[in-house]
C-alpha cells in the first residue's frame, strides 16, 4: 500500500531563516500533492496544491516543489516568523476526486 | 458561509455507550470526509461520501463504527458500543473539485474531541 513519510522529528528554525519540510511517498506518483497547516486544537487548513507536471508552486512566502523522480515534495517557508509555528501535513491525490490520505505531519517551531 | 460545522465539540462518555457525532458540510460541496486524529496514528481517513453516497469506507475500524449521509447538508458518525481506544479527535471535512486543478481541496470543521472512560 502507499506510504507517505514526513519528518517525524520536530523542526526548530531561527526566525528569518528558510524552513524546509519533506514529504516522501512510495510506489506510483500522485497526480496532485497538497499541503495543509494545522494549529493546536484546530482542523487542518489548506495551503497549496501542486500538480505532477508542475515543478514548483509559490504563494507569498511559501514554495512547494514536486520531484516525481525522487518521489518527493519539499515545502519551503522563506523569511520564517514565529506565527508560522504549526504542524504541516502533506497529502497526495491520485486523481482529482480520490480519497485524501495525510502524512503524519511535521511540527515546525520558529524561535524569535 | 459558516464553514463546516461539527457537534458536539467535546464529548465524554463511558465505555459501552453510543456516541453520535454530527457534521454539516459547506453548502454546495459534494464530497464529505470523516477523519480521526490521535497522537499515535495521526490523521486517519475513516470514510468519504460523494453526493451523499459512501465511496470508500475501508478506513472504518470495525463494525462498531457507522456513518450516514441522509442528505447533502448533514452527516453522522456513530460508534456503538464505544471503547476507550476510540478516544480521539474526529474531524469532518467537505470539498468540491475546485479551481484550475479540479482536485478536491478540503475545508475542515473544528473537530469533535471524544473521550471514552
């Protein structure tokens, strides 16, 4: 079955630096890959989606890359701020209407 | 729009009792997903519906769990009888294939925190 792996260790970054989170998947490549943010006590919130034929997608300080050869997506937050501290989840989709399975998430802490 | 509305926000019950969690999706969304989140297992998909029809319930842990969607604006997740290992946060999310991508993008509710004693 398909496995989705994210850094299980928390990531601690100094404010102003770039945070990079990794999402690896096994077997066949998804058609889309989504990233969500989850704050404590709240449901996940959608951030970005990238398609398999896109190498990179940007939204303000966020950037997502998708490498089907490496079977990996990277999620970058540039000029990180303490308000970016949260858990970030990736979710590959194998068709536009497929079920959405999430990785275990990576907890990101930005220290002032 | 008020977003995805879940109730109750918190439920504490005793082992063996029936638990019913409720969800009102965003109007116009034709997909509805139920997830369960624990520290140990992360966010697990239990079941999802399209146009009120269950599409995949392979994540439902066992027969004690059941989900229904009688109409486009309401869904329930029922656990009968409940057990301590069912303690978790249960999320409902709705979506429709959106934007240029045409892919489902989820909007989550605030979750229902269930504690089974």
